[in-house]
C-alpha cells in the first residue's frame, strides 16, 4: 500500500504538527506500507524539490506570488495541487491522505478527482478556530464563516474523514456529516522515543537558581495557552508553597507580554522566563520541571482539540496539571493520571498546584498511571492500525490497489492507472 500524505509543513521544522506527522509516517512504515509526504507553500523555501529527513521522503511545492486574502489562499491551493501532481508522478500512490488545514484538502480534491485516487482528509483542528486561538481571527467574522463553510464543503466531498478527537467528531456530526464516514485517530506518541526521563541537570538548575518545586511549561506562547493565568497564579502559589518556582521555556506571539508580566510580578524572583532554546537543549530544561502545567483558556479550540504535549509529558513519566477543558478531559483523568483545574482562574491554578506540591507521596503512582495510559491507549504503534480498515475500504470501493511501484512512470494519457475522474 502506497500512501501520499498532503501536509502544511514537515520536518525538518519542529512543531506539534510535524511531530504528529513523523509519528504517523514512521508507524505506517513499520507496518510495511510505503509512505511519502508533499508539503504546501507554507512550509517555506526548501533546498530542493525532494528532501529526506529521518528516513522520510518529502516532496516540496513551489510558493506562489503573495496576494491578499482570498486570492493568496487560492494561489496556495493551486501551488499545492501542482506539487501533489509532481509527487504523484514520482511516488505513484494508491491513496491520498490530506491533513488539515482545509487548503490542503481543497488542493488534494482537485488532484484526486483528476487521477481517480481515493482521498482521506484528516482534521487536526478547524482552521477558523485555530485563527481565533492564535489571535489572527475573530469568531463570527466573515473570514471565520467562509473558512467554516469551506471546511464543511470539503468534508462532504472527500471519500472519508479522520479527526484527532471526539470533540471534532461531534462537531462534524452536528454539521450533518454521517458518523460512519468519520474515524478518530487520536493524538499519540512514539513510545520508542520515550524511555526513562533524563536525570536532573544540576548545572543548569544552579545556573537558573532553581530548586526542587518547579512548575514548568515548554512550548509555544499563544494566548489560548493561558500562560498569563499561570503567571498570575504565582503569588498565591508562593504564599502556599514558598519554594515554588515557575520556568517558562519557548516563544511566540505572547512572549513579550509574558516576559513583562513575569518581570512585574510581586514574586518575580520565583519566575524564570527563558524564552526559546535550541531544540537539542530542550530535554535539559524538562529535566528541571516537577510539574508540567497546561492552563489552556476555555474556548472552542481548546474544547474541541486535544493537544500533544501533555501526552508526551505523561509518556516521559512526568506529572501534569491542566485546565478542565474538553481537549484535556479526553487525555487526563483527574486525580489518577493528572490534575484538572478550572480554566481562566489563577486562584484555581494556584490551589491545584499547591495541593500537588504538598502531596509528593502520591507522585510515583500518578506518574506510573499516566505512563500506562499512554502505552495502552495512545501509542502510535497500535493507534496507526486504525487507518488500515479505512484505507482498505477506500481501495475496495475504488476497484483494486494499484501496482505503480512495479512499473516505470508513464504519462497520464497512456497509463491505465490514471482513470477518468469519478
């Protein structure tokens, strides 16, 4: 089976998006499937039209000339469609598997129909809600409504739909999408990447002046992550647990505001705002953190979408505390695998973290329970098998699996595999 994944961006860029992509493709390779990816213009300038990273092949699209919305997006769709065409000619897939945002699905639809290829569209988040979450959009605006309509239009025309969580599935069903057309492919982790957590980096702890009651966050600084609430919780937390400290590692649109808030806090000496660090040094900072906090704000994006970072933390046997929003509730059982607290509430954050710091005797049991949950239910080596029946159904409905890998490339006009569009 040969699957071509249509992507927004990929390795060597580092993001939750690329890490999920890597996990999927690696797990599919382990099943003996042939996989490749093709990225859209938003990946940025690449060194070549085809690149290999970590044993994975990625075909690149050529970025079009920039233009204002919606002309710019229309050009992106055309550029990605052309990139998919070139990738099909080189890779000869049996199935197209497009991943959000919806621009990728629209580009893949053009090409899939032209070549008679089945198309699975996987939604990791609704683009319109992601724009609201990162501060580039407003719920209910004309652009929001247009993007939502495009998403619904695409979902009704692809051959099958995948989502990463039940929240997204429920939203699509409410839009009228038949439940049997939607599979859930939950966020997971490659357990081969997570062994025993590294020992505490004593030298780095001394350099930063950190003790052993460290609350931490490592990742992107977007408004919806609620890090301002975490900083605002620190005075109450320090009043209850004087040794408590906060370590913030990362960057993003909220970086300057968070740095200023941390500097102005009455407990500024308990807050270490590090900013971005090289990727190869991230584990050093993780080693200093006792409790990883994820204080996401309550909104459509956080209610519908499950994040990846808490799962990775649990896989590394780390304690997690998170806001009680829908995306977190799908991952964390309060009091068993982690702690949930009321969203948008610095007092609730402070109280929950103070209780965790005061109950160190229960830490080992919680770490073990969290790791066991990920191994059992969110391990990519088993999660990826969910795609098999969907792929097989699409191929069965499409006729029979192609054998392009056993024949040289030929022109679309003469290839029996390039059938007329359905």
